[in-house]
C-alpha cells in the first residue's frame, strides 16, 4: 500500500475557535486551490457532548478517535504531489499519535493562535458566536499554547496579521 507520506506533505493547523485556522484554510481552498487539498476536521460531523460520552466515554476520547481516523485517511490518499492541509481543534498529542500510527513522516503541525482579546472580538462580532467567547475557550487556547511551546511546534499568531499574511505563512509550510 502506498501512503500519503511518500508523496505528499501534510500540514495540520491546530487552534481554538476564533484563531483563524478555518478562515486561512478556506482562503487557500477557495482562492488558491492548486496549493493544497484542504480538509476540515469538523466536516465529519460533530456529535453532541452527550453522544460523545455515550459512544466514546468523553469528548476527549471522541476527539482522539477522530484525529486518529483522519490521519489514517490521509495516509491512504492516492499519491499526488499536491500537499494536504488539515485544520481542526485537536490536541497536539493526538495528532502526533495519529501521524505515528498512520506512518506519515512528512508532516508539520502548526498552532494558529491569537490573543484572547482578538479571539473574543472575532467570536462575538465577526462570527456571531458570543457563546464561544467564554472562559472555557480561553482556557483551551491557553492549553494549546502550552502544548505547542512544550513540543516545539511552530506558532502562527494571527492577532495582528492580515488574512493574506497568514495565508502566505501557511503556504510556506506547504512548500
């Protein structure tokens, strides 16, 4: 079986809501479709927390299982030279575990982040999701920052960048 890692680079954008990862991935998919094949974690469908607990035991266990499933999907994509861009809210540890289990070697995991003030503004005003601008989301963002720093991952802070600047930086990872 030929695996994605042999012919494709995989770039994984991790981040909390409001950081800009989906906006960046959408911009690449819509404005620069030849740059990468773009996939979105949430397009698999996100069950309610109650369903996650009933079937997987917890939301974290669901996130881990789906992350591992995505990495397996990427490993089994047909060989092409086009890189793969994947975005979602995942723990770095789950991404790394999935990469290892799927045998994907050519991957870069990047935290897409912003400061909490910018995140709150984006969630409230730009996305119309004020319910997500809460302490739990800010704690999740801080958790991902700590995990990224501890693991030596690249961090792209979009707080003061334009969308084009952010896209250009992600494109550099895809090259």
